[in-house]
C-alpha cells in the first residue's frame, strides 16, 4: 500500500473524509497523540485498524465525536455523571465510558456492553469528523506496544505501507493519551490517567473518584479490561527500560553500579551533566505537563540513538504526574527500582 503523508489542508482533509467513508483507515492528529481512525460502525474498517497496529482484539478502542448530538448513535444511555463531565471537559482529553448502542460494532468495544467516547479539541480531528459525518474509533497511530506518536513523521515510520494516509497536523499538545473514566456505576473509576486529573474530576462531580489499581499494577493477560492502556506491555521502545525512584544522587549511583553497555538515561531538565552516561531530559522535575508532552518523543529519540537500555528518573504520582508514571512504568514492563 502506498502511504501518503500530507500536510493538513482542505484538500488532504477532504481526502481523509473520502477514505473514512469508504471504510479505510486514516492517521489524524488529536490534542493528545496521533490516532488511527476508522468508522466506528463499520466492522471491516475497525478490523483494518487492528491489523495495521498488530493490536490484540480484546483491547477496546475509543470513539471520537465532534458534537453531543452524535452521542445518540454511540451510547444507549448518558449517565448524569457523564453529562456533568462532558459539560466541563469536552472538547478535550477526557474519555467517558458509557453503555454502548447497537450501532457501534462489537470490535470497537472488544465484545463489551460499554464504549469509551471522547470529543477531541484538535481542530483538524473535529473538522474531519464534521465533514465526514463519521464518529471514528481511534487508538494511537503506532505499532501496538510501542511509544505513541506525537508527530506525523513518527506515525509514518510505523504505518508506512499499512494505511493509505497520514495527516500532518504538527506536534500534539498534550503528549499522552486521554484520561479514561468509567461512569457505569455510582462510583466513577479512572481506568487510565491523563491530563485531566482525579482532583479536577472530583471537583466537578462533587464525589469521590476511584483510581483503578491496574494504573500502577500489572493485569493478568486473561483479564477483561474496559479501557485501552490497561493490558499488555504498552508505550515501550525497542530498548529495555527500567525506572529508578530516588534522589538524583542515588540515581547516578544506580547507573554507575550497573555499568550497562549502550545505556542512556532519561532525566529532568538540568540534570544531564550530573549523569555519567548519555542523558536526555523529558521535562522539568516540578512540571508534569512538560514531562507528559515530551515522554513518548524522548523514548523514540533514544531508540534512534541506538539505546539498548534506558534508565529513567521516576516522576511523582500526583496530578498529571500519575499519567507520566503510568506510561513510563508500562514502558518498563513494571521494572521499578527504589534506591
């Protein structure tokens, strides 16, 4: 398949809409990461997404809409908590899990009776949805298990000859996937952390929100999951990743004690010169938003630099930092060392 990489403009957006209407898969930018979009009501289109990514079929997808009227075809019921959250956070990086409608094909939901829905704020994604009149399912536009792409050239590197079109909309703003929250029961549960935090959601709902334990712990391979990003090894580069929790001094001592060949470090701004091996910063130590924005790009950069091992400084698990921690610990296959 000849894959086109085109800058976002009227002509390329029209082409994307035509392809979606014909049951094809298109890579599009969102404010979180690039997504691999296909018609959520077309089983053949969804199968093409799984095939292009090499994604296990029991890993559900998220449906993207551009206005609230589209919800009627996607969900069978809109819980009150969902209405409150949508009013505040949509459009934006929040996915809400609700009961699915019959029109959404089962492949999107991995056979479940629920579906995750979000309304992206990225104007290119919204225009494609509006013009095509298609609510598209879209996981991250990468080979399954690898770091999610935040620039179009990384999408093309993974998806060349797998899909017909990649729309280049520039660098993604957030850098990590959306927060996923289930409102299927009275007590909302965050299944995947993101830029929208637990504290912000609790303020809107005026009730306790639970953090699913599998955000920081592994899940059994046979376990059923409601959200992407909960199962299997995710976000991982080719290099072996380990996460080290502790002071910079102890982090440096850990590196020097292990003497790994072709090892690189991931650290915070200003720490590079303190480390005895090549090091890249993935953000400011007190700024989790900057860490989230840079995380996947730095993991991909280190692969390109030939890293066999990546030793990463551990972020804090508060606010947006929980999203960074979740992605990094999964990239490491839960290899965490406290020093």
